[in-house]
């Protein structure tokens, strides 16, 4: 069996920010500390990778202190959680 190795951390995790406020379920606009580097049509991981409450979402747009998602969240997220 051949093992596939992918440089996920360098490719997928190239941008980093955190939630600047608690976010309830079904949110499309997320408050973040710094949206710099995030852009429309890219995918992001909300929460700690591997955690049962993390989720992958597509970015619709960004503004000064927020990221707007293409589809609403399905989990609750808390201030200072990673994105």
C-alpha cells in the first residue's frame, strides 16, 4: 500500500485568526480579530482541527473585522477559538 503525504499545514493553514466574540449556531457573519489574508471562495476551518465542534466553511467575503460565510455555521463557536 502506498502512503499519500500532503503538506496540509503549509497549504491549508497558511492564514490564521481567532473569533473576537462568541458566535451562535446558524451565523453567516463571523466577528474575527483580523481577516487579513482570507478571501472569497476559499475554505476555512472554524475551531480546533480534530475537535468535534470544528467545521469547514466557504468564505463569501471579508470586511474590516468580519468574515462572511457562503453557508451558515452548524456549531457554536467561542471567542478566541482559532480560524
